[in-house]
C-alpha cells in the first residue's frame, strides 16, 4: 500500500500550476520579463523625447517670458536660416568628427597590440591603464588639462625650457580637440579591442602562407573584420562630443560655443525652453542618422 501511494501522481498545488502554465507559453515569460524595463524605457526616455519635440513647436512670450502653447515653426526657422546657429552646429559636428577620427587612429594600433601581440599579463596592465582614468572625475581630468595647456602651464614651460617658442593653445579649439580626444579615447579602445580579439589567428596564418607581409595581413584581414568595433567605438566618441557643454566652457575660448552651450544658456539664462528644445533635436537627428549608418556597418554586433 505504501509503495502504491508513493507511485500515485501528486496533485499540483501552490505555484506549480502557474509554473506549468508559464512553461508552456514562452512568449508570456518573455513578455513578463521585459515589461518592467520596457515600460521604464518608454515612460522615461521616449516620453521625454516626445515632450521635447512637442515643446520645440511652441514659443516664448518676450514680454512675460512665459511659454505660449501656439504651434509654429519659428524656432526651427531661426536654427536653419540664422548663420550664427548654422556655424555653431557645423563647429560641433566637425569637432565630433575630428575627435572620432583621432581616437580611431590612436585606438587601432593600441588595441591591435593588446589583442594580437601582448601577453596576458601585459594585457591586464594595459586594460588597467585604459580604465584607470575613468575612475577619476570628469571635471578633475578636464582641469588637469587646463593646467597643462594654459599660457603658464606645463606645455609652454616645457617648450620654453628647451629653447622652443610656447605653443599658446590654451582656450582654443585645438585645446578642446586634445581634451575631447583624451577623455573619450577609452570608449574607442575597448570596442576595437573586443572586435580585434575575435579575429581568428588562422586567418593571419593563411595570409602568411599566401605570402602576405604582416602589415598587408593587418590591412586586408584584420582591419575589415575589426571595422565594426571601430564604428561601435565611434558611436560613443561622436555622440559624447556632440552633446558635451562642460569642456567648451572650461577649455574653449570665445569662439568655442557648441550646441550644448546654447541649449544650456537658453534654458538657464534666457529662459527660452522652446528654442532650447528645438535646438536639442538637432543632435538627436544627427545621431539617428549616424546610428543608421553604424547599423549598416555592423557596429551593433560588435557592442
């Protein structure tokens, strides 16, 4: 009797029916798992972008400084047809592109050495060297470059001590380019290294067997396969430079206004939130196009 009782199937109780129900419906499990983060994403991110776009079509009452909810295109006309704002947008995009190209040129040989040449111990040390600056405050790193680049800084003192004229690049666009390139360089190195590490060594051996020199194998084999990693890193360097407003304030000169600075001044000083919202849509649109190109180049698979 005891053996028969043990062999009888027990009735499911408690959470067992629910588990059985979810087990048979995988789509429902995925839906329950993804609902909280997707709801947060839609409410916080997409809803804020929608409100930003709506506010961009409003205007400000110059007498009362109150927002007038009247739909018009005046803010976008000002951005498109005022040469001042076209110059600011062009300057911002050119700086972002220059920083991206600079970091790509610097990151590729560094990542190649880490992935293909260095030993495991050396890789660990290089990883620490790349990630260590990220532990410091963003403001602290910018101020350290101010001490290096200003007129009485380390750079001019070093050049004058060996008999060379001072560089005097403090508070210029060149100074901003150097600071941006330094700050965002780790964000380019890490995806490039990850993509380069996935390149099979057998391809390099096959290229060598076919008579290709090392530099030719790197150019024709490693570079095309590592390109998605470089493009993935460029997403970070380009977007972070495009939206930054702190470095232009601290490092740039009188003619170093970026999109972020105009947005900041429009909100905090001029109290013209609709114009700030309209101008803020410019980097959003630029990054949307940039992400489409990056997707075509396989950057998302390298992230």
